[in-house]
C-alpha cells in the first residue's frame, strides 16, 4: 500500500506519495494564484484548489503507474484558517478569504469592545486578531449580505478538499482552534463567541482530529481524480503542523523553523501552555501541542516581488537551455550585497 498526501498551500498545491515506511516516492507541485484586489486583501479560488487536486492525483497515478487499489489512504493539509463559504448544495459562494487578509481592522475593534479579551484568551488560547474567522464573517455580513444570507457551511482549505473527496462536511480541530470559535480544552464550539461574530451554529460542522478516518473517496471524486472509490480519507492537519511533525517535531523541546507562503517557528509541548504573543495548535499526536509564532507573508512576498519586478529576467531565463530560475537569480544578486545591506531594513 502507498499513501497520498496533499497540501493546499498559499503558493501551490503539493502532492506526495510515500510507501508504508514513509519514504517519498513521488512529488508534484502546481502553482496557485493569490488574489489581492485591494490593499490588504488576500483571497484564493477554491475551484482552482480542486482542479489542481484532480489534475495532480491523475498525473501522480499516471507517472508512478501505481494501481489505484494500492493507494491505502489520503490525507490533506492546508493553510489555516482560510475561510471557505458553501451554500446548502455545497457550492462555493465566493473566493476564500485567506489567513493573511487584513481587511477587518474595524471588525477587530468591534470584537475587542464586545468580548472580554482575558476570557477570550483563557477560552481559546489565542488573542483577537486578523487571522480569526469571526472578524471576516462580520465583514461579510456588512459588505456582502447576499453571500452571508446564502451561507450554509464555513470551513477551511483542506476541509473543503475533504468535502470534495468524500461528500462529508467536517472541520479538523486545528482549523477550528485557529478560527477563534473553539474551546481549546474541551474541543467544543463556543457559542457565545460565535454569536458575537454573527456565526450561525448550523454553519459549524463536527470537529475531527487529524488521524480520524472521516470518510471514503466518493464515486464522483473517483471519477475526477482516478483514485479508487472507497479509499479512506483522514481528517488532515494544518500545513505548518504537518511540516513540523514531518521534520521531526515529536517530543517536548523539539523546535522547527519553516519558511513557506508564510513563515513559522514551532515548539513541541507535552502539556497546554499558552502565551498572548503566540499561537497555539494541537499536535498531530493526541494530548500534545505546538506553540508557535508566525509571520503571515514569507514565500508569498518573494513570489510577489518576482512577479512584479523580474519579468525581464524571467523572460531572459526562459530562453536559456535549462530554463533557469528567477529565485536562483535573486539569490545570486543577494549574495553580492554586503552584510547590513547598506542600512536598508
């Protein structure tokens, strides 16, 4: 049996296939577009995520020649807490609002006035900040009332892919936690906070753990992806938690630095410890936690710089025999800059 992992990242959809020992036998990356129609906005198209998943899985099976019946299970990771809104039939109502979206300054001020910040921190393990789902829902209610009115389910990036794979609407516990709507100790939804954020109770699905088998590949998903109908799908996990665990963050005291679309530093804990300056997540292993700091723009900022300022270099490199890499070109440029960068910060 082989296992398939998918990562719905800010900059790309990544696919890996590994054997039962964890040895990776195949990888594939397909770029995804980040939309910023206004300053501070960050959105993506869930339809593109699914198209990339279907394409990548078909290509994976074709390239590896692994029979679909030899895929033992599928797990999906993704950025958190992106906001995806579905209607009653499961249709996407608008582009996702990403975790690094910064449009909700007014809504954050409103929640800080309406909710006791000490109680909020003790309940959720986090602060009231721009990454939360609540401020985004408040923004939608005011600015896109038709979308708000038609919403039947809210979920995250990998929860949406899980829904497309299995037909089940569930929410993995790290998206739930980072949404700011979950009690960190009981893993139950906090209805008082949800009400303050105008989040309707019926929008929130069952909370599952990372390793829970949440369903099986549906007939429709099998036709789209080439996977075998009935293949188990697990709850999945937040991308930064998954990558830290894969890198070896398993015992208390292990620390990992990750630079992707966003940048994270994560520290493994055997007990719950919270800090107002940091984020807290559930570990892949039950009963453990990962406390972490995050900068919302890391690799995505470098890609933006490439796309905005390096079109000439990209065109020139594309004409070379090996195609070249704009990122390698930027690395070479950076190497010529002396330490301190002439005082530029």
